[in-house]
């Protein structure tokens, strides 16, 4: 009976953790992502402390710690969520911060030994040995977290080759594999510092696998429901809002025409690209930040129109546009450049990350299933990044276009992000 109660408490704790952290992540659009990161980091000491000292009995004789199973497993999946909706550089920020803060904590604790202690009534003596042990565990745990964060991103991208159509399975598999590695690493520290028996490893590992399934499934549901731009949110309008919409309908429709949206896909159109792209690239260059330009071209799209009709072709374009919007970061701009060609501008995204983003877009397009079209849809992608590929729109576009041409010449359905033969001549001719 106590074991079942403990298991139920684990589920309640994990559900509460996910609900709060997902809400804070969702609120980043209004308050910034710092709120989410502060909450993530504030629990680092608690999770390490609990993972070292608090173990409870679960069904089937398992022993597990809520610090490891609930808090750490949840944190790792939250970092993967940040990567999926933001990028790898954003994921590194809290990990670096935690690691440096733990080093600072250990250093300050060492210095505090040299204080001349004053007697204080009703206060316990300072246990520096305990603080030393916790400091060592926290540094080791943060080192593992740094490695885990890198590996879970790499594994998530790698599994996209086979599991692109199953987001939940992809997240669960990534989390389960990396939590297995983490359990081995953290158990090693527990064994060295506290002589933990081998049963602690096996029990914690099984519990973490369950946590991977739980958190991975909830994360996939959250992404599909709240973060995928295909998800439609309904807003209750006040009477005055409805009145304003009806009264100023002509002005509203005129505004829509001026926003530069493509009529078929709803993406930003060629006119907006011509107006916005040069400004975005110039701003990033002036700040010394990278800026990446991706050109995505749907392979053999004319065959789709010829075989299934233009209505089916338009539906395919709409679905592809939704996929592109849902796969990029907040702040990235997606344009329908013309026909079956799309462009994504990613400010602050370095080249290797941009190539990975292009691969994610390609896999997302290839995983689409569109009613009435039984022909596989694929896309080719060319990627260029400033300043290495050029400091203005013309140079970046020429480099990305040359690489797109190379991707198509090499057989299509691929991403090319590195210089190709003749690229320099093409860039010069466009200049």
C-alpha cells in the first residue's frame, strides 16, 4: 500500500511540474524566456539534494528518488522542448549558467570557512562537510546535464530519419536513452560519495524510463496543442470587439491586403521579403550576429499539379507552409517566394544550426500526409549564413540559391549548406 501511494504521489508531482513549467514556457512570448529559465534553475539544488538523500519504495520493490525521477527527468525534457521550439544556443544558456553558479557556490563556501564565527542563539552549527558534498554532487550533476543536453538534441535529430511522423515516440525514445546514460553517471557519484548499492541504479533506471514516457507524451501533446501553428485558438470576443470588427470591415480588409500575406498559404509574400530581408540582414550584421537564409523548393511540384489538379496543389502548399511555420523558431520569418519556393530568414542562427534547421524542415515536409495525394512530397534546401557567405541579401541569396541548385542536381530531397563548385561565379554574376 505505501508503495502504491508513493507511485501516485510521483505522478501528481510530475504532472504539477510539467503543468507549471509548460505554462512558464508558453508565457515566454509575453514575459521572455528568462522566467522559465529562473524556475528551471531554482530547483537545481533541491533535485540534487533529494537525489542524494531521499528514496522511497515503489511497486515491485523499486527504490527511487523524486529529485532524480521527477525533477531531473522533467528538466531534461524541458530542455529538449526549448530546443524544439527555439534552438540549441538557447538550450545552452541555462546549462552554462547552472554550471558556473555551482562553481561559484563551491568557491564561496570554501572562502566562508575563514570567517570568524560569531555565536548565534537558536542557530545550528554550519555543516561545511555537507555543503562540500552537495557542491561536488551539483557540479557533477550539472556536468552530466551539459552532456545530456547535447546528446538528447543530437539523438532527437538523428531519430528524425525514422520517427519524423511520430513526435511523441521520438521525444520518448530520446529521453529514455539519455536518461539511461545519465542514471549510470549519477549512480557512479552516489556510489563513490555514499556507497549506494547497485539496486539504486536499477530501480532509478526503471523509474526514469517511466518518467521518459510520461514527460515525453505530455510534451508531444503540448507541442501539438499549443506550440504548433496549425493549432487554432479561439478567443471570446466582447460585444464591443465584434462591433468594431463589423463597423470597420472595409478598413480591416484593406489592412489585410497591405500586410503582405500570400493568399494561398498565409505566409509572408515576395513583397514583404523584398522589404524586410535586407533590413533583417543589415541589422544582424551591424550587431555582429549571424543571420541565416534558407531556400526551400518542393521537388517536382509541377507533377503534383498535373496529376492531381491545382486545387490539390494549393492544398499541398498550404500544408507545407503550416509545417514550415510550425518547425521554425519564434522570431524567424517564413516567406512564400513564388510558386513552390519558400524562404526562411533566421536572425542570430549560426551556420551549423541553420543546416540542422534545414534538415528539420526537409524531414517535416517529407513526413506530410495529404488527403488525395499519394505521391511522396519532398523538398530540397539551400542554406547560407552571414557574414561568412556574405554581408548583404544579394550575396546570401546567391549562395543559398547555388546550394539549392546543387541539392537538386545531386538527386533532390536533401540539404546543402556548404560551398559548391561555381558558387563564387554565381555570386559574382548576381552582383
